[in-house]
């Protein structure tokens, strides 16, 4: 990495870490959390679209599947949040592998159609399975606890910053 890129990366990470200290508005902190979570999703999409040139429209479906898996395990089964995250990752990876079976056989607009169909099916299932997902209104969860301490908005923000930086490092390696 060039020195200028390293310097800009350090400044960017420092700005992210200092943001909730300088901005004392929970709305803006939550908004930036949401942006960083979507950025993590975007890193995966960047690998498919940016490096391979293929168009994938199913990433939102995989994102929703992982989020709802974790949400259902916490909300319906009262499992600890930090246990549900690996379970959601494994289930989403399994569905991603299942999606890869037909997707690897096609490219271009056909890949876009296969992945769009997958994303649409997931969206319909999430909306229609209200007994599990609470339907279009979704599942409302509290912030997770870390070692018995319930995270507030700022602490959860820093967890998301760390996860986003780790995801960025993995993608660039």
C-alpha cells in the first residue's frame, strides 16, 4: 500500500472512531452504523461485480437471509446474539453455495436473472412468513450485549466500525 493511501486510511478510520464523540446525536450515529453495515454488504458485491465483471442482483437476498436468520434465532428462540451470528453466516453461506450451483453455469444477463429471482424469492418468503419474520414490519431487536454489558448506541457503533474495517482488510487482501 502506498504511503498516501495508508495515511488516508488511517485518517478515515480515525474519523470513523471519533465521529460519535464529536456528534452527540443518536440519530446520526445510527445512520452511520447503517451506512457501514451496507458498506460491508457492498464489499461482497464489489468482489463479484468489480473483479469478475458479472452482475449479481441476489446480494440483498443473502443479506436479508442472514439478518433474518440472526433475528429469528434471537427473537423466537432467545439465543444469545453472538451465537446467532456464526449460525446466520453458516446458513447464508450454505444458501450462497446453493445459489452458486445454477449461477456458475450462466453469465451476463442470465446470471443477473438467476440472482434476481433468488433475491425476489427471499423477499417474498420474508414478507409472507409472518409467523417467523413478523412479515413486512420486520423483527425489532435490542442492541446486543457484549460480555454481559448491554451495548448502547455509541458502543455498538464502535463494534460496527471494527467489523467494517476487518471486512475491508479481508477484501483488500
